[in-house]
């Protein structure tokens, strides 16, 4: 015995028929809802694509100018050594990495090349730390004095990064491609990462040098007899 046809089910509820008004409303609203759902990811994709479309030169210019400005504003002249002062530049470099580092190439010699950038940054950070002497002020607080030599180190390195990025696009692009192929370096992200990691290592090393100088000066103030004894002997 056949059961009478009660109509197509609606949303899993058997026996219910769609009214013409609901059918028209669903047909009218479905494209609009689908468009609204796709609108947010599309905006995010456009924002991400605009960041990806930045040239290597523009990326280097923005990153280097940002780090250089923060470092010089923080360290140039006679400045008190505080935790916030040391963390400010580290936070700035971390933000630069989050924005501009798009990938971490691991094929070929890419990891070694990026590690070279870290090593160069450590060496430059030690040099910058030597050019930033620390002393105890009359108020008992610890200060550093950043002169033109200290500023010159940061200016030269920042300018070198920007010039390399500009040259990679306009002066020696073909030679750089050949160098990348011969040394198994996969694309421009390897060079961009190496320079960004160099900036991070330089800032972290400079911060470690400041922490060490502050600890040493505090120890000398806490134990003046121990620091004067070798001189008397």
C-alpha cells in the first residue's frame, strides 16, 4: 500500500511544504547572506595581498627606518637605563618580524644564510654596546651616553640594508639571481629574513650589553670595598 505524497521535506521536518513566500524569501536572501559571509575574508585577503605586494626595497625601507628611529630616540644622548627603554626596541623589532616576515625558507642553504644574518647582528650589537658607555649619575641612577659613533653604526647598517634591497631590484638583480641559484638560496625572502634577523640579533645583543653594564655598576656600588681593594694592592 502506497502512502500519499506529503510533499518535499523542509529542513528535515517531514510532511511540511514550503510556502511560496518562504521560497521566494530564501531565494532572495541566500545570495545576499553568501555575499556577506565572503565579504570579511575578502577584505582580509586584500589587506594581506597589499602587504605581499610591497617590494623588497619598500619593506627594507620601512623596517630599517622604524628600527633606526626608535633606537636613536631611545639611546642618543644621556639616557637613563630602564626596563621599558630596553624592551621598547625589542618590541618594535618583534612587530617588524610579525608584519614583514612572510615565510621561513628551509630548502638548500637558506637556513645557513639566515643564521649568518643572526651572527652578523650579534657582532654589530657588541660593537654598538661598546660605543654606549654607562655610568652612575649624581642621583644614584644609571645612565648611558650615546654619541655620534654609536649613531653612525646604526645609520650605516640601516642604510646598507636599504641600498642592498634597492640594488637587488635595480642594479644587480641578474647577478643576485645567479648567486641564489649557485648557492641554493630560494628566493628574495631568504635575504629579507636575513636582514630582519640581523636587526633582531643586534637589538637583543645591545640590550644584553646594557643589562650587563647595569648589573656591574650596581654591584660596584653595593661592594665599594671589594672594587677598591685590587687598586690598593
